[in-house]
C-alpha cells in the first residue's frame, strides 16, 4: 500500500520479486534469517555489478549462483544439514 501513490495497485503486484526472494532464501539456507539477510545483500551487490558490466545477464545471474551453491552445498550457505 506504500507504493499505491506511485504505481497502480493490482493483484499481481510484486509477483516478479517472489521468485528472487525464494532464490535468496534457498541460497541463504532455509530457516536461517542471518543467512537470508547476508545473501540478500550479497546478491543485490552482485546483480547491481552485473547490470553495469553485462546488463543482459542480470536477470539470470541470481539463478546461476543458486544452482552453483546448491550443487556445492545443498542446504544453502548458512543452512544445517538434515
């Protein structure tokens, strides 16, 4: 509702961010709040730098990082092994 004066309010508002937020939580580790915060900051910096260097790849870089992290550490960076 804070964005209502700036953009049109509709039922699908923010749906483009849900997938990115899911990737941040998975990379940080399910159940790790500190992991999600640090991963969000890190991925924000990486995505910003990617937009400067190679703008076409900025939408894909988060998911490439997610694949690499899950291949190396399936529980995420700060997650605990089950």
